C-alpha cells in the first residue's frame, strides 16, 4: 500500500475515533411519553452541548432497569434520575455522581409521592404502580400502606401519567405517582389519599469516568449559575434552577431500602 494512502487512512480512522469519543449520551427517566420528555429536556441538552463544546445524543429508554444497566456498561454519560434509581445505580456503579437537584416552581429541592384514587371509587383492591426502581413505585406505596402492599393486587404500568389515567379510567382502584404529576389530574377527579415524606428532587447524574474534574466543575456551575432567560426555554421539571447535590442527601432513602425486597413484577 502506498505510504501516503496508509497515512491518510490512519488519520481518517483516528478522526472517527476522536469524534466518537466526543459524542456524549443523555438519558432521562421515562416519566411521561417520549415527545413530552424530549420537549422538556432538549433545551438543556443543547445548552450543555454549547458549554462543553461536545455533541450530546438524546436517548430514551422505556424502563428504569435499562437505564441503570446501560449506565453501568458505560453507554450513558448523563442521566436525569429520581432518588431510588440513583441509589440503586450508585450501589452497583460507584462512578455515578449526582451533580445537582432540580428545584420546583416553589424553589424547593425535594418532592413527594402520592397515593391516589378517584372521588367516586372507594374500593382498595387493585393498585397501579410506576416501575420497580421508581421512588414513587413499590417502595413509597408500600410505606404509605403500612408495609402491607403485598396484601393487595398490584401491577407496574411504567409511566407516572399512565398510573393517573388508569386510575381515572377505573382499571385500578388506587395508584402511586409523583405528587406534582398527580396534581395535574385533580381537576378530572383524581383524589390524593396519602403523601410520603420529602425525597431529594430528581437529579442530573453523570458517569464521572466520562469527564475531567474541571469538566465536572464546569457542568455543575453551568447548571447552578444559569440565567433565567435560558431557563425559560427548558421543560417544567428542570426550569426553576438547581442546587448542588450531596451523596448524603440520599441516606434517608437508603434507610428505607433496608429489609425490603422490591418485586420486579406485579402479582396478577
């Protein structure tokens, strides 16, 4: 082979590898349908691309377990996670790092989960859950039912909005979901039975192996010290600013997880 051609091919494949290394991946939790989630998070992804001067690919997974397994496999660099998925991920993959908790419209950096039913249905037999690794799923509903969820029929539906809709449709008598999502259905007749103690708000999690310490600091600062004009472009879950996350923020949840086995499937 001609030496010039060899050098050209070598340089070409080096550039391809460099480009692949510069492409990062962001994954959000599937709390609502794909289109809604994309609209919520695309502006933040675009903002981080500019801050890092790197391309960020947006990937959607339908279940929490796939997010955790792909993160551990090094296929995810950024993730928007609730506290339970993060605690589980951190337990299995210590390089996962929570950078910030996103605040809500009241400026709070915590949230709650609600057990709901409809105003017209007083039965307490079938319960709709989100996902096994959802903070508002089995873990929270079991706590709100005095650890007696095993005595009820329950099924995992996936998304928080689906839990609300299926309870409203009468397919389930009760359901567990994020309180601020539940409130969006109160005008349709959804009724709140009980609420959990506050959990750390959903967080931006990174694979710390993908970034230098300076890049990690830059990402954190870019999210903490962002102007309101930019935030106004972002979706509801992340448009009210953020506070720095600490790993000890999740210790109360770790205590809740002691002596409990979360089933991976429903019981009917």
